[in-house]
């Protein structure tokens, strides 16, 4: 593979755009969709636990901000480490790449252990802070205790899985992701219903699946025959590498942390205006919507190397083509999500729960939340394009503004305004999503129109600096 021998993938600048996008995006879509299904499986089984399913799924939804925070810490290490490794492998500097690999293992272990110890010590106050009540605390706590005990395994597995991609093994990385999904799906009913472990069984199934996957990837990197492998001392740290790695990973970390903050705030608003079951309803809505979002993230991952390579090669026509094609496919995906949300919401929701009140809350909610969903695909691709072209500040601004600048204020004020007018406050929470999406879409379109206006003035081969740059 080109990633292994360090040669430049020239096909990115010559091959037909549609063929390239298919080649690069399909494996990413499969991996991202599998990751989304991985998160959905626990919710589906937990929602069908007899007598307590609705409260259990609400308890699970309360844990989402905490799990987002854990994932954010993982990206803080993993994104930077895999980026640095890719550079070293391109230079055929395998010794340096192996040192980064060791660094990544050590940092993930340290951060994972610290997160586990601190969070377990303050678990109940944290869960109350994230929206738990006396009714849902027992379920949230039962789930998170086991997840936190296995937290180091989670950090190491996802970190090393990213390293597999950086080392030119995206199919193996994808295969391990599919394995964890399938194995978790098999273990869930056995532990939840067969051994009557309830929500604890769902958490244990997740940890066991990740332990097995970690064992395999650990064995892979222990093989000295692989050009990228663990050095003699696996648990070592080079603070120069650590500093660079953490600096690169800071952007994704901030975006994931913002998602944690937003989810926590929404949980609190939902509990205030509609009670515990509405938090579970939001969890269901989130899972359904997330499936379509993850497909689009796969499309974006496929677009990234194509757009970045051709921009670097000053082939601006190809940059525009890959954007238009990716945006078209992404819009088609989110339009499908809109159709499911508006015309078949009850069918989708019933996969997670049989509780009539939960079904009613979720179906009403998803119809409002995803009103603007068709254009979300375009917005995601636009945000990613800015990142591909090195306009990181614009990319981060669009990602954070949707969550912090637009969504939180809307979700805070609108429920109070609606209640004062005699309408249900929960509708204000749900309406916050399409309103913030619409504002973000308009903002993205304005920035994109401005940038494309400059791009159209450039002929292929021109230096962008003749126009003062594109940013």
C-alpha cells in the first residue's frame, strides 16, 4: 500500500473524483457506521429490560456527557499521535514512529487511570450534575462503574486502532471495529437477560468486547516483524513528543468537550421541563440521528485526503468537484434521516423501547429536532472542507458555534418564552436544534461562498497568495 512504502499517492490528483471518493469513503463509512451501531446496541437492549426499561434508558442517556468527556480525552492523545506517526512513516523514520507509539500507550494509560480514579471518587455528584435524578441514578451509576473500571482498556484500544490506520492498515482497524460491534451484540442479551445482569450486563459486554479487540491489536504491535511495533520499553514517555501530540489533538478535544457540555445542559433543561423520561427520549433521538451523522463523517473522511492533496497540488477544479460530490451525497444521507424522522419516527423509536410514554416523547421530539436535517449534511462537508484546506480556525469556529454560540442560548431562553405563552417548555428544547442548525448552515454558506469566490478566480497551478490567500 502507498501508506506503507511512503510514496506519494499520485492517483489522488489524476483518478476520476467519483471513483476516488468511493474508494476512500466506503471503508470509512463502514467503520463509522459500525461505531454508531456499537453505541446503539446497548441502548436497544437496555430499553427492553422489563419494568425498568424506560428509566434504564434515561439513566444511560445521563451517562452520555461523561462518556463524551472520556472520548474527548482519548482524542486529545490519539489524534495528535496518529498525525505525527503519519509524518514519520512518510519519512520512513520507523524508529521515531515506534517511539510515538510507545508515547501514545503511556499517555493513554496515565490519562485513562486518572480519569477513572477521579470520576469513580465523585461519581454520584457528577451524574447528578449531568442530569441524573433519584429515579435514574441507580441505573446510571451501575452502568458507569463498570465502564470506568474498563476505561483504560477503552483508551488503549481506540488509540491503537487509530495507530493501525496511520500505519496503513485501515481494513484491519475497520475489522476490529466490526468485531467489537458483533461480539458486543452477542454478549448483550446473554448478560442482560440470560444472566439477569440488567444494565450492568450491557456495560460488561462493552468492556469484554474491547478487551478482546485490545488483545489482538496489542499482539499485532508486539510483533517485531511489523515495521511499526512496540520498542523494548513499551511504557516510556518523551515529553517533547507528548507536547506536540497534545497540541495537535487540542482542536478535536475542545469540540468533543463542547459536545459534553451541550449534552449535559440539554439533559438538565429536559429534566426541568419534562422529567426523567424526556432525557431518555433525547438519548433515543440522538442515537437515531447519530447513525446518519456517522455516515456523513465517513464521507468527510473520504473527501479529506482528496481535497487536501489537490489543493496542495493547486488543482482547484478537482477541489471544487470533490466538495460538490461529497456535499450532494451527504445531503442525500441527511435527507434520508429527515424522511425517517418525519414519516417513520414511531417505527425507529420502537426499536429502543415499548413504553408508550417514551415512544410519544421520542416521536414528537425527533420530528421537531430534525426539521432542518436535510441541510446538515452540507454544513458538515463545508466545515470539513475548511479543515482540509488548512483553514482550521474557521472549521473550529463552525463546529463550536453551532453547539455553544447558537444551541445553548436557544435551548435556555426558548422554553421559558414558550411556557409564558402557554406552550410546553420541552418544545423549546427540541426547537433549539433546528434553529441552531439553520443559523450554522447560513453561516457556513456565507463563509464558503466567500472562499469559493476567490477559488474560482484561480486557474489550476496558480499560487493562492496572488489573491492574498483563501482564508
